[in-house]
C-alpha cells in the first residue's frame, strides 16, 4: 500500500472505510459512464452498509437460496450502490462489470434488472414499483411459512427489506401497497426510507410535505426515526426494533443528505441524476478523506470485511440445508411439494380435474368456465394463489374453500367475501381491495419470490390501472397470470367507462406478454393449461362477461388448437376456401354462425379461431401459412375492439370488423347489434371482399 493510502486508512475505522468504499465505487462508476445517479449512493451508503453487513441473511455464492432475506432497491436509480454491494459482498459480479456500468452488453444496466445481474431480486426504476414488489415478496414469505413450517421446522423464515426514496413514497402505487401491507400486518417487511428531502428537480418542500411517519402509522405501520443517516448505531437500533415488531410492517425514516460529502452539490438536486464531474468527484474524495487515485479503489480490509458475507451466508445455508433434510425426512410430501413449487415445476396430475365442457348452444361466459377450471386445478396445484381487486363475484376467481389470506388471529366467521377454508396466511385467496396498481406490483413480488404461481383479476378496462407492473412482469419474464374479464362492449349497461375498446391492442403491444382470448369454455380450459405450463413470461387471459356457445368439437377442430395460437376451426368444403373469417373470444361464435349462412349461399368459407397472436406468431411459417394461406386474400377479422394490428393477419386486401370509437350504455346484445356485430353484417362485409 502506498503512503497516502496507508495514511488514508489509518484515519478510518473499518466501518467508515467500508462505507466510503461503497460511496466511491458507486461514484466512480457513474463518473466513468458519464451517466447515472451519484446522490443516493453518497447519502444512503451507511444504511445500506449496516443492513448488508449486520442483518441481511444472504449467500453471495448462491444468489437464489430459497430462504435468503430479500432486498429490493426500490429507488432503482441508485443502482450503482446495489452493484457495489453485490460486487463487494462477493456475488458473481466482477469489478470489470462495475467499470462497465450502463454500457452495451454489461450486466450493470442503468437500473437494476432481475435475471441479468445475480442478486437483483426485482427490476426497479419506475418509482413505487419496488415498494409494491416488496409487499408481494413479504406476502409470499408469510404464505409459504404458514403452509410449510412445522413445529421445530422453520423452513421459511426470512425478512423482506427495501430501500425506498421520496419518489417511491410519492407514487400512488406505494400508498395502495402500504395500505394493504398494514392491513395484513406483514411484520417481516422492513423499509428503509432515504429521507433526503430532495428529488430530481427540486426540494420536497415544494411538493411533498405531509408527515410521512404519521401517514404510515395511519396505515398500520411501525415507524422509527433515525435523525442522522451517518449514525450507524442508530440505524442498527432501528433495524433491530423493526425486526422485533412482528405484527406491523416497519418504515425506518432515515434523515440523509443527497450527495453527501460533495462540497458544491450536497443537498441540491444537481446531485441526484447527473455525474458530479471529475473535479467535484475529486473534491468529494478529498472532503471525505479518500484517496483521489486510483479510481475504483477497494481497500483490502474493506473488501475482506464485505466478503465475510460468503462464509456467513454459507454457514447459514448449510444450517438450513441440514434443517431441510431433517424436514424432508419428517414431512416428505410437504418437502417435495415445496421443492417443486420453488423450482417452478407442476406436480404430477395437476391437470387431472380440468373439466371437458359439453356442447351447449346457450353456453357459458368464459369467465365462468375459467372459474370452474381454476377451482378444478387449485386443489392439486398448491402454488396457485391469487385474487382480484374487489371483483371476485364478477371475475369468478375465488378459490372456493381454500382459505383467505388474512392476518392470523381474527376469525373469518360470518365475514362477507370470505371464500371459506379458514383465515390465515395459509389462505390462497388474496384480497387486494380496490387496488389494481398495487395488485400488479404485488403479483410481481409474489412471482419473483418463487414458490407461488400468482394470479390477479379485474375487469379488462382496469388493466390500464396495472400497465406499469404488467410491463415489468414481461420485462422480468415473471410467471404471473392475469384474469381480465368483461372484455368488450358486450358487458353492456355499465357503459363506455367500463367497456374496453383499445385495451386488447394495448396489451398485445407489450413484448413477451402472452395475451389469450379464448372463444368458448373448452378453449378457456386449454388457455389455463397454457397459462400454467408457461414459465418464462406473464399470461393475460381475456374473458367474456356474457355467455358464449360451447362448440361441438366433433364438428369443429379440437380446442387444443389454442396451443398454437390460431387454428382452423372449420374448413371450406374440400379444403378449398375462397374466404377466411378470423375471430377471437366471443366473436368466434359470430363467425361460426356467419359460416352457416355463407355455406348456405355456397361461399367456400374457412373459419379460424385466433385466440393468441403471441402464440400464433411463434409458430413456424409453414403452420401459419397453412392456417392463413397467402393465396387467400379475402379475409375478414372480427373482434370487438380496435382494429389496430389486425391488418397483419388480414393483409391489404382484407377487412376488419372492429370498433373505432368508445362504447355506450345499453344492454350487451343491443350494443353488439348497433356496433355491427351481427351475422348479417359479418356476411355482408365478407361478401364485399369477394366482389
Ligand atoms: C414512475 C417514475 N416517474 C419518474 C421517474 C424519473 N425519476 C427518477 S428519480 C426521480 C425522483 C428522485 O427523487 P428521490 O426519489 O427522492 O430520489 P433521490 O433524489 O433521493 O435520489 C424521478 C422523478 C421514475 N424513475 N419513475
């Protein structure tokens, strides 16, 4: 070690040395990238240090150990701090990657991304989402603990921590999630709030002046104030008290300084989101007694101290493995079930109860079929948990008799909305309340935790309230299932506010989201199979409010065709169509009826059910061309939604019977008639294509 460095070290205690290592590793990464957020790492390094070295149960050599504590950097713009923590504690993240912060091909992107960087639990950056994810992670822990732990066998027992910022607390999704977390008494949820009173463009005095502690107390949270964000003992006491509080989530308000140590930028918004600049980095290092050279400097004692995490975490995991082995001997079935669930595998026979729906010209709503299918699967697939945003009676997503996920200690008897089967964290019916946005973020946390296959339901129209977490689920490749019902103007009297028109197109535009709109009860059953067999992405099931006929699969092709996204439901005589009608969901019945009329008029028509564009597009060209032969240019797509995107399937010479305006308030059948969804109109539009 050279003389200035040795001098620098002697002035420090080990804690300070480590904290400044975190600070300057982060700041050097931002400076080298000439892009990023230096303010948060400088201010929040002490609390991160205390949490990660004194409390966090994790094993850097096995980032996915089931019983690790979860840590979410909800203020994802502070990613450099997280990468520094991961590198220093010994995750598979090299110093070279820290130097490649925000560069093409690196695993250190601008904001943390799950699946890319070992140790990153959820993708954060859109403020407030991580806050909601944490609630989902804690719910998963509570649920799995309630289901699998046995006396003397604590198999699942970990905390969920997050670092949250002003922006996180300002976003509405945090309010929804906090309200639910307080109601649920999630005692193992602990958030450290980086209370630096500065945001991206201003001080919080011009936007955010409510009493945050009292706000969270009103939600039912335990709060604890740390007046000096550099006071390690106070931070430690606060985390201890939060861990001791078992009946309430905790918010630790830590008063910090954005850009701490920067002589000219501390406590100003200029430290938030732009590199400090070479000169200011130097001044900051000098101010905090840090050697200005070399950059990316990691003193050996600091590295050694952080790296103790590997031995400590390894010992914890070994103890856990022994405990789990003993558990597996005592409770082999539970152990196997837990392993399957956390490994994302479906248990053998999971689908045995799925009904085959008999031919029925009156039929049933696909939401009703979906409810029957879910209730047939759920008893065999314990990982399936979820609920709706206060719409169970409408979405048909209640899992009958499988318990309500509610805080223990209160009797469920006589409570309205209870699904039966007991009231505890072992309950599999999640009641999200009227909180769609938080529902989406919580589903992401549940899925990210592992061990559950979460579903969430609401009306299709309100999927708009969940778009940010849906997008993140797709970005993360999380296995989340959405059940969106009341999927068109045919929902009727509730009127235009409730009638989705552009939502399907909007959802289909999200990369890696599988949108499926099944056409009858049996397609709905296959859609659920696909939804559960899919592991690497979210699936949105789009279901009707109104009844649709259950097709005779002896006359029409098997509903298994849904697996390929689109299939020929019935062909023209001799397999030589002149015209193709394509539909999804409730409009399948309409083209089936139109086919009768057209055949009677000797029109050689093929009908195609196309419930999932995503699945269909993933098929080989041969298959797609066999379903929609390029030579047949007379094609009509029928769907009760905007036509946007359908021209891909009908081509320049085709036509789309869609909806290019908002709905109206009237009975569903009247709506459909007035919007042209009639056999006569389908036939007229189709025949026009042949002229
Ligand atoms: C939903 C969302 N809106 C806006 C932004 C852009 N943005 C990034 S950080 C930030 C505010 C930063 O304030 P704070 O949360 O207090 O972080 P700090 O300044 O303490 O780093 C904003 C508006 C974002 N990331 N997410």
